[in-house]
C-alpha cells in the first residue's frame, strides 16, 4: 500500500495510507480523538471527516473544543430539527438553516404557526433521530442537475442560483431527509450534542417585507448537558441583568415617545457617564491626543464629498434651511477633516492625534431599537490620527495599547480581534486597499495578536480592526474599531509639507474604543448587574444612623466624606435600621456605613460591603484613605483590608 505524509497542527509528521479519510487519520492518532472528532480542516478547508486526504497535506482534526466544531455541530443539529419539523408538519417547505452564535435557526414556510407549546414535541422527535445515529452523507451534482432536481421549489432554486461555482451539494442523514447544503456536518446524528428549541419568530425571505413572512425557529446545542444547562442559566441571568429594567430601578436613564430611540440620561446615569468621560480624557491625554468638537449639522455638499451620501444616505437625517440642504452627521470624520484643513501642516507635527466625543444621529428601523444598545442618537468616542505612511504601524500599535488599557479598567480581560477587508461597496483603488490591509496585518503581527479575518466586511472607505469583548455572561460585544483610510484625505484635499518641501496627502486613521457611550453604559449595567465598581457607582457610600440620636454624627460623617470627594448620601428617615439597610442593598450601594451611639462616641463606622456578609469597624480617615486608593486605581474589588 502506498504511504503518504501529512503534517499535523503542531508541525509533526505522520504517515498514512494514501487516500485515507480524515476519520481514519483521527483513529490512527488515537481512539480518544476519533471519538471526539466532528470535522477536519485539510489544507485550510473545513470538510467532513469522510473526506479523503490528498497528500501531502496539512490536517487538523476538529472537535467541539474548537469554535468551528461547535458551528458544525450546531448546523447538523439544525438539519435534525428540520427533519423533526417536517415529520410533524409534512407540508413544511424548508428555506435555509445556518448556525449562529450559541445556536442555529431554520427558516421555514409553514402556514400553521409553530408555538412554544410545540417545542417539546419537536425536541422529542429530534432525540429519536439523534439516537438513530444515522450518518450524514454528502452528494454532489452540477448546478443544472440540482435545478432540475428541485424544480418548482422557489426557495431552493433561489439558493442554487445564488451559489458560487457549478458544483452543488446535498446532505442526507436518513431515508426521510435530504436538504441542499454546503456542509460540512458531523459524522452522524448522534454527534449533535445536547439541544433545546429556544424560540420562534417571523422573518421575511431575504429580509424583503414584500415577500411572505416565514417562521424562523431558533435552537441551541452544546457538547454536553452540563454546558447546555450553564448556557440556559446565563440566559436567565441575562434577563435578571437587563439594562432596561436596572436602568429604571436605579434611575439611570429613560426613553420617551416624544423622541423614539433617543435616550434621556438621568442624574445617576450622568454620574456614570461623566466618570467614564473623565477617565477617557485622562488616558487620551497620556497617549498624546488633543480634543475637538465639530457641528452636528453640516451641508449636503460635505456629505457628497465624504462619500457618505452615496454609501450611507439611507441611515441619515436631513433638513433644509436658508434654501439649502443639510444633513445631521452620522459620523464625525468629515468634521475632523475640516478642522485639519483649517491651517497648513508640516510632517513635523505628525502623528497628529485628534479626539472627539461626537454626538451623531443614525436612522435605525423602529423594530431593531433596543434600550441603550440600539439608539438613533449616540455619542461616539471618536478620534482621527493624521500621519505619514511610515508611521502607520506605530500608530496602530499605540491605539491597540490604549484600547487594552481602557478595557482592563472596566474589568474586560477576555477579548478577541477581527480584521475586516474590502467590501463590495467601497471607495478607493484596489492598490490602496491592499496597502491599507497589509499595514493593519503588520501592526497585529508586531503585537503578536491572534485575529480572525472577515472577508468583505470593512468600512466603505477602508479596512478595519474590530475589538470584541466578552462580559461576565460570556456574551461577545463589538466595541472598538480601527479603520485605515487613504481615500477620504484625498477627497478633502488634505495635505502636509514633507521633508522634501513637497505637499503630500496624509494617512487618516479612524478609531473608536468604547464606541457608542450609550451602548457601552448599557453593556456595563448588564456586565456588573447594576453593582458598579466604586469609581463608577453613582452613590459610593450611604451613612445609616441607627436612630435620630445619631443623625447629627451621621451628618458630620457625610460632610467629611463629601469633603474627600466621595459620592455619599445619608438616610435620616424615621425607618428602622433594617429597612434602611434593605433599601441600600436594593440600590446596590458599594458601602453601607451604620452609625450608632457607640460609633459616635469613638468616631468610627460600622462598615458593610456589598456582596459580603462580614462587618467591620473602621475609622473615618481609614475609610476615606482606602476608598480614595480604590477609586484612583479603578479597583473592581470592594474589600477593605485592615
């Protein structure tokens, strides 16, 4: 038998029989891997385990520990769900069923509505199919053959016509079920993990409201029952942490029909807002940024010049006055270009780092607005860096370091980075895009940062780096972005005098770190569950006198704490101390300072810490010193040692 060599992910070599499948390779490596294997990556292409290996090849066996393995498992689970639905409702017409983050869905055309009361019946049928351990089998044919095979099915023929290439693939996993699908899939239905049907919603075909409303059935799948239960627990915890509910309870913000999608920030919310702004400004000052402010409304001519008119008009608001057309800015960059062009510049000034907390407006459909997460007016922590081409790499690295410093102060340690490349709708030449994309890749390489490529997902004016953070519930949020732009400086005629005394066009780096301040505050509310760290808490401490006999001492303590710039209150109501403590707990205060005759006599405080059972006696000065240090160092932990 002819033997061939494959290279494994760790660089080691292994001889296999020529024509062996990925599953046979997994079995040769070890029985444990063969049991866990779900798919394979052969020479960079994700494929089924039944795929033969053409040597020489680089092969990675994919398991549920890989994000790709989870995606394959969930997509396979979607097919099992589709068979279960078709078994219960034979008149069902399938549209498509991709994997999504934490789960999957299938769009179906079915006149009878699927209700939550049907979920258990669907799941029971899915378990029967899974227990059958039927193999997923791939078959291929030409596009013409596939169109003939599915003639009369408008959904599938549309999918075929949209497919790239002339080879169309189908997957079956039983005599009763086959569907058009690119794959890959797990080896058999017994590998779809632990699953649950989550919800059903309406969805238009291709998002077109003129088409028939479909039903979109969502599900989730995890490698084990334990992981499924943990996920369901996180969902329940997310409901408990809903920023819209906590925002009302803690009096942080509100919305009003007078301005749909426009947030009203309350005093407590503004304390958080201003604390973030103060810290943001201090970090930007450290990294050499200067702050500007540009107008909210600018004329139409500017937006034609910037390219927003052709590429972003559907998301903009417009108005007219003085017989001229104007637009409310959706982005800050054109205003930044006007500030730059207000005077001449020399290469000696570069890099020129200019930041703006810019108020922008973007028209969002009413159906997608969601608390602070999706609004029509928001403040973006924008900045634009003007530099020479040879400064790009260092400036990108500087932005990455600034971004990490900001995130870590808020307790975000788990994040990943994605690089998005040229979209179909763009401005600028292919050469410019290649240069810009390489510059971003080089900066990430210099910082030894792993990243994911998102082909075709860049901004219309340049490629970008996006920062995604995970909160305490393991949800991913896209926050920061770095966008390299060679086109807009040319469109605005931006120049600088170079060393050789000639005028050249600067490179423009767009970047935001927190993104929308409104959205970021919503994320923080849910990440902390309303239990803000000391430096962000609207009320950092509350003095609770046991009775009116110690009200005078409580006010003395309050004045001392306020004199030390601590945000504190004093509850001198007639209620019993138990009720005062309960209210302070409900308000999620970091510290409760109970004072009675004993404390008044020796000028101490009975300290209670949010989330801790123990109490301790502490002097006023000691408490002020400890909290001042925690605030200055942006500590998350509230424990005061001593």
